[in-house]
């Protein structure tokens, strides 16, 4: 039913946002590997746009992951496609670095 579907989505988004906050805490503590893993979980669980955005930053900067401008671009565009306007400047920056 619609009600149940809404509830599932709400519960999932609640978990995803918690996971994202955890990733942000890891990131701020300098534990980039754990941060990347947390952000990866948010995109695998719910294609969370801020998860894509954060992964794009991490791939651009080589924090917690092997640096890759190609991967950074992929994640930045995935974020933009899901409505993260914040990722537009990041996409431009990555394209600039690829020249």
C-alpha cells in the first residue's frame, strides 16, 4: 500500500541521513577511509545526492580513495542528476583540472 511504501522510504531516508552524518564526522576527524565507506553506503542504499557529492570531492582530492578525476566527475554528475545544485561548481572545477 502507499502508506507502507511511504513509511519504508521515510525509514530508509532516516537511516541514510544518519549514515551521511556519520561519514561527515569521520571526514572531519580525518578518518577518510571510513568517511568514504559511509558515503558509499548512502549511494548504494538510496542514491543519496549528497553522498555522490561527497564522494566526488574525495576522489578529486584523493582522500580515503585513490585520486581519480574521472571518478570524481562521475560522482559529481550523479549528484547533479539527482538535484544537488551544489555539485555544479565542483563539476566545473574537475573539468578544469582535467584539461
